[in-house]
C-alpha cells in the first residue's frame, strides 16, 4: 500500500513522519526557511499549540451549533 510508511523500514517511517510534519507546518503558513531552523522541541511545541487552536475552534463550533438548536 503506497501513501504510508513501511512499518518494517525504520528509515522510511522517519522520513515519512518528517515530511508529514513539514507539510503540516507549511499548511499553517510557517515559512520553509523558518521550519529548517526549528529544533525538534520547537516543532513539538508548535504542533501542540496548533492542535490546541484546532481543538478550541471545534469546541466553539460545537457550542454554537448547540445554541442554535
């Protein structure tokens, strides 16, 4: 099956994971040059903050839908 990393090849899994993270950051508008300068800890922090924003937006939408009914 293509489109996913081979679970038996650690190198492929790491490369796949790396590019998934890079694409997520690019989709959020973080410039490529900035991504290249980020440490692993900074990337983890950014992903956590971005996930918190998404969760907050989803909760706000759920509340708004509940009020509308």
